[in-house]
C-alpha cells in the first residue's frame, strides 16, 4: 500500500466543477491580479476569522516580511522567532535586513518557549529587539497570552505566523487575530491550499491595513503614484477564487483531520510514543500529526517509508544550525529542545480523505516496527 502525506487529487475532485467555472470567469474577465475577486475573498476571510482586515498577498513568506515592514521593523532590528520551524519565518526577517534572534521551544507543544524568550529579552535588548514572531506550529496556537504579556512589558510588535494553523482557535478567537498582524500561507499543501503560491495578512488596525495594501502593490494606492518603496507582493485572482471556494469547506476538513488524530491517539497510546499534546487554550487542526520517540526518528521514518507510508520530520535541522544563518554565530547546544525535537519527532500522514483501511495499515505498520525493536 502507498499512502502519501497528502492527496490533493482526492480533495479537489468533488470541487472540480465549481473551481473550473470560477477560473473560467477570471479568464473571461481578464482580471488576473487583485480586483473584485480578491476583494470578495478578503471579505470572506474577514467574516470567517473575525479580523477587521484581510490583505491577500503573494505567499506566506512575503506575508511575514510585509507585516514586519508595516509595523516599522527594518534594518538591524532584532526579531525573536523559534529555532524549530520552517525556514520562511526567519528568512522573511532576514530578507528585510532585520536580524533573526532565535529562541528555544516548549518540548510538549513544539511552540516557542516563553522562558527562553524572556531570557533573551532580559539581556538589556542586546539585539535591539523590536518584534516577536509566534509560530503556531503543526496546527495549534502558541501561548498568546504569555507572548502578548511579554510584548507589552518590552514594547514589542507581535506577528503570528499562522501558516500551519489557519482555522485553529485560541480561547475562542481565530489564530492570526490576536497579535498586531497574522501572516497566513496558502501553499498547496496547507489545510487551506491554493493552486500555487498565495498568502494573506490579518490585522485589526486600519492604519496597518492601509500600509500593507500600499506595500504589496509597488508602494502605490493610485497607479503610477508611489508613496513608499513598495514590493510586488500581490495575490493572483485565480488563487483568490480557488481559495474562496475551498474556504467554505475548511472547518469540515479540519474536523476530519481532528477525527483522524483522535483515532491515531487511541490506537497508539500503549506504544511508548509521545502523541500530540494540546493545551486547553488552543484547538489543534493537525496540519501535521507529529509523534515523538525517545530514540532516533530516522529508524521509524525509514521503516514506515519502506512500507509505503510517507513519514517525515518537520524539521530535520533547526534554524540556528542552518548554513544560511551561520553569520548569526549560533552553535550546537544553544537550543537543546529544538535540537532534540529534530532528532526525535516524526509525522504520520493526516488528511481528511484517509480511508479506514489506510489508517489501520499505518497503525499496524507502526506496531509491527515497535514490536520488533
């Protein structure tokens, strides 16, 4: 049996006719960038999230960079982010000339450690820290109350990296709506994925929303009149209409992911593996279902992949040890929890269309491997 990490063909098939018609309408009207279809999608995101403003952009990485720029973060400013996340979080910081300042993670949630953050901030702002990016990793929210408390204490801006948690809730509020800005990725593999690159920024601040719209569109509000040095980070209309159709199904898809996760939890409880921990303050929409072993994750992944099950580690090299960030002068041992997670965490396939047979095969394969250890 072959089981991929995600099967987009199964997701798209029942929506294909509606999506084809929507794309045809974009082509017929030849309005391919921004325009009415983008505004319609942005309004539907506002209604879905409860945020006051939603600004569609080119991708999730640019969403982070634009959010930071709109918040006044620039050359040489320090931005705290977790060492255990995808490159884009810190890459976006570096792309605007700011400095990524890494923090360790909580071993249970994999999200940023408040103790690690406060330890950094207590060093008399050594890195001229102006902001913190709270990554909602794997599909559940970081401790936003704690993060916002630290932000108020040290006068920091807060950007929520909501790339993996769009639709998750923190104490009843949608992820991405609690900080100054929420950056969203609609990469095709996300719970809500486009047919290419696309992203979005959430904010409740009218002035920030205006800045974001100017920045994404070459620095202008009116064509050929450029107010600031802007960027070309606009969202395509075709992506907007695809996402608008999919948005109607997101909560149902997330509920099905949660049901798969619950089935895994119930059937893996006695195998000596650490199943996902979900704090009371957040829901988990399981962009990834991540297990933890006290041994090496490589042996688990090799066995599962050999059995046709697409198991991976997100992420095998923490950011502070990536070659591209060597100039920041971090070293092995600086963030032990991030390094340990990279060695021990691994995923199982999780998506709404997994069949009962596939779920049982995954569980049985894992049991066979552990039984042979």
